[in-house]
C-alpha cells in the first residue's frame, strides 16, 4: 500500500508539471480510494480508475497514459513478478513431490521396476534441486536489476506546443464590448442628468447591455509546407470555438500568400474574390493570418515577400486589427522570408506568450516597434 502511494505521488507531480489542472483534493481522493482497495485488483484497473479520476479530456488522457506507463506501471509489475516466481517454484515443488509419491506407490506394484523408479525419483530430485539452486540466484538478480533499471519505453505521440485548454482560455480575452439591443441596463449618469433637468425622478433611464461584438477572420495557409501542421490548424480552430468565438469566426484558406481569391475549403475549392471577403468581412474586424511564411523550408523567396507586402497593404485599408501567427518557432525564422515579413506585420510563434501577444494586437494594441508597412 505504501508503495502504491509513493507511485501516486510521482505520477501526480509529473502530471501537474505537464499542466494538468490537478489539486490536492484530487490527490487525497485518489489515495483514499486506493487505501480502501479501489483499483488494486490489477494494474489495468488501477490505471483505468486513476484516468477516470484525473484526466478530464482526451488530451489529458494521452498525457496520463504516458506518465502512468513511465512512473507506475514498471514499478508495480516489478513488485508483482517475485510473487509469480514463488508460486511457480511452489508449483514445481508440489509436482516433484507428487511424482515422488507416485513412484513410491509404483515400486510396490512391481519389484522388478523398483530400481528404475528409485533411479528416476533420485534423478528428478536432483534435477529439481539443481534447477532451484541454479535458477533462484539468477532470477533474484534479474528481478533486482529490473527494479533498479526499469525498461525505457518511448511513446511517440503528437504533442501541441500549447495545450488546447490554454489556447481556449487565451481566446476568451479577445472581446470587444459594445452596447447593442433593447435598453435593459440602468444608466446611472443619464438618470442623474434627467433628475437635474426636471427636478424629480420621473423614471430610471435605461441603456442597452454590453455584448461581445468581436468578429474574427481567420486566413489559413494550407498545402505544401503547411501539411505537417494540420494537427496545429485543427487545434487552433477548435480552441477558437471553445474560447467563446463560435459563430463569430469566418475561415478562409490560401496557399503561400493571399492574392486574387480566397477559398472556403481547406482543399482550396469554392473560391471567393479576396476583395469581396475583405470588404464584407474584414472591415473594422480582427484578421488573423496563420502561415509559416516560408520558415518551414528555411528558404528565402523575394517574390513571396513582395506578394505578401501587397496583400498587407490591401488589408490595412480595411482594418488595422491584424496579426500573423507562425507555427514554426521564432529561432527558425532567421535568413528566411518569415524574418522580413515579421518586419511588416506583427508575427508571433504559436506558444503561450505568442498567442497572448496575438490577441492583444487583435484587440487594438499598437504594433511592436519597428513593425509596419512604412518604408
């Protein structure tokens, strides 16, 4: 029981380091259940019980499975193996004794076969003792070495640079509150002003309630060098919907650089004129461009830079609330087209800090120094 609790603390601390929202109450609940015998039937039941208790999402379950296989499973299996070995030895001993007793009864039946049976019994005893003396130290040393040096297993599972929960929580900060709708909130200033003008309270002055009026246009680069980032694209779109922007986001696709037409489908079908999209959707709204800007291939393309600059000039005529999110880490932008494009538009990597800065730009914060279209 003490061993299981020590394994739980290792697993619990590792899960918290990886960002899973676990508190002391979850840990105490798990230890209490384990003390009462819940999930102790075998390793699989313990893993299933702890996964249900601690992993709340599919992403958390993947993190939990990896951590459980690293911290708990090898140690529990190593502690169970000596028992199985003892049971095996006991079973062999019982079988040997049974054979000895059967040989004794057989010797009574035939005097001529007595010497053969005695020789067989002696040889079986000799084999059993030799097996025990030869196997036991080796098995014990093997079990000790396994407990000291657990087998290293590598789990190759896709991991996001930032969790889905963190992305969704950051997107919730993208708000633009405006009063719209029927008057239902008390207007204190208006009511006081009315009292001052008339000399008495006729009726409270009401005003429309503040509502989030933000609208996000998402322009996603796809195909070519963006194919490896399909998982990131899906996670980004899902996090935007979970971040309170469901129904307030329009997504269009392009390849390398938006020019001429944008597409409504990720396979670059259903084209829509770019000018029509910008005039109808992007005016005074937030626009986010998601592309590697050539950093994934590590090359420099002067034509791509010129086309991107021309697109940004057109976009800036409709809105100043635009930013660029790059799935490639910033250290790989050097000596590529992305490095020069980052001087034209606020470009951030897709991590926690980068996404926070992106949301601030989309809310209207000024561009970083040295970034802009002015030559």
